[in-house]
């Protein structure tokens, strides 16, 4: 039942102003028919999740009375020391700069609440991960869209806007295997973005959940972000160990650690002690374990990306402009024929039993129209057989 004006009047202005979710679900379609193949979300492949190892680590925790009792108590707001140490070693920073979060979205919300004043303007990717816009709404809806091009966030575009008077509190980007555009921000652009932030006094919110999922190309590095007091690096175990953990982390400049902790003490207090304890065991009992999990997952995703591309090129030759990904979980192909109506294609595809995310869901600036002719196809949690069948159905929709 939808609340009427009387019920709405009891809500805060903040909650009343929150936009209705759009994208990441098939809400724009009728309920999908049984057997529909979903190419929707950045969901880890079931085969890539270390279920057996998780079961063993969990059992070991409950069989160790002192550790079990400790895991049922409060934890430090910054996170368990051993987990922070492991993350810090992987990020090549001091452990004091790590704050463990309840997943990536929590990290984004903490970053926004810490450095974005109410009503301030934030530069964002265009196309953009809509979840960040949701997180941003706790402080502002004022955005400055910045195009995402072949080598990522268009830093020169932002520099021109700043030079002509635009002012921002922060700039947001996904630097590795961008969601949805699949590109990565080049090393020179990473440096240039940090230099802009230091010159104009804004923060860079670096959203990097796909960083580990590389199966090609050259790593562009994150040291430039960690060396600046103007960058907040957000990461998560969601894409590697599973979203159900709700465990991620922030790499913060030293001067932001205490403010984030003070904020957190007024919100969720700390991340689950139990989940931290189990993940800590998984990561520290065998120093090579996590790398092995990531390696196996990336081989799987590389295979699935290749299967999807081959099927699209075979069954829809010339219909889509496709760039092979170097990592991540998505393809971002563009319709080449201007006569094809993306909205009508989406509906026909659903009728044929395959659904995906239309590019328009990701437009930060709908007036540009650059996203509307794209499809975001997730290959991560579908088998090769399902991917081939999905493309067969998509071809029927064409």
C-alpha cells in the first residue's frame, strides 16, 4: 500500500526527498517469466565463492571457545586489528589508515557524510554507478557529470569546468573496470585527477570494488591515491568473497580517520565481529589463499566474457560495438544501428526470456544521451551455456 500525504508528513525532509530506485532491478519490466535469463547484476559466480573454506573457518571459530566468545562481543569501530593489518599490507599503507565497513555502499555513505556538505556539488562519472547517487542523496543531489571515455574519467573535462568557475566538494569515479563502462582510468589521469584535487581543495572518492578482478591488460596502480591527503579509497570483499558478508574497507588520509570514527560511533558503531573473525581466519591462516581464490575467479570470468563476446559476434554480427574487457564483471556494448529503439529492444528481449540493464539507467546527464544506446550485460553469474542461450534470445529480439 502506498502511503498517502498524511503518512508522508511524518517523514523527515531527507527521507521524503530520496528518489525511487531505478536500475539494477527489472522494475521497469513485468515480472520475468520462469526460465528468464538475467544478465543484470555484478554478482560473483557461485562457483567462484569459497563455500567449503568458509565452512571450515567458521567451524574452527566456534570450536575455539576464547575466539568464539570474543567474536560475539563489540569490536573496535575501526575494525579488528588483524583484519586491518591484512588489508593495510595489501594496500601498502599503514594499518592506522584502514576503517572496516559494512560493504562498499557503507564506505561510500561514510565518505559522503564526512566530506560533502549539504547542498554541495560533486563531480561524478557519466555514465555513473547509480548506487553512488543514492549514497550521495544523504547530503546533496547537485552533481557535475563528467564523461567517461576510453581511458576513464575525463579529467581534462573536469579541469576545464573548474578553470571556468565550477566548484565541487568531491569527485567520484570507479577507476578499475568501471561500472558500467568497463574501462579503467589510466595512470597519467589518476595523477592528474589527484593534482586537480590538491589544487582546488576537493576530495576524490575512489570506488574500487572490481580492482582484484583483472584478467588482462596492465594494472594502473593505486599508490597515487594512497599518497594523497585528498583521496578516499573505497573497497570491499563483495566481488571476491561474496556480497552477503557486508564487509569492506576505507583507506583514508590520516586526518580523516578520527572524523570517520566519530561519525560511525553515531551510526552503526562497528562491523559484525563474527564476520570479521571468520574473514580474518580465511585470509591469515594461509598467506596465499586469497590470491588463489582471485586467480580462479578471474579465469572463470575471462572465459565467460569470451563466451559472451563470441556469441554476440556470431549471432549479431555488426549489431553491437564491443570492446573486450580486461577485467570486471560487465560488457558495455553499443547499438550500432540508430534505427534500433533501445527501449523497444529491452521489452522484446524480456518477452523472449532475457533481461539486462539498459544504458539509460546509468546516465548522470540524460541530456547527453551517450548511455542510452548501450546495454550493460553481466556475464559473471551465468554459465557459458546460459550466456549462449541468452544471446540466442537477444538475437530473436533484434
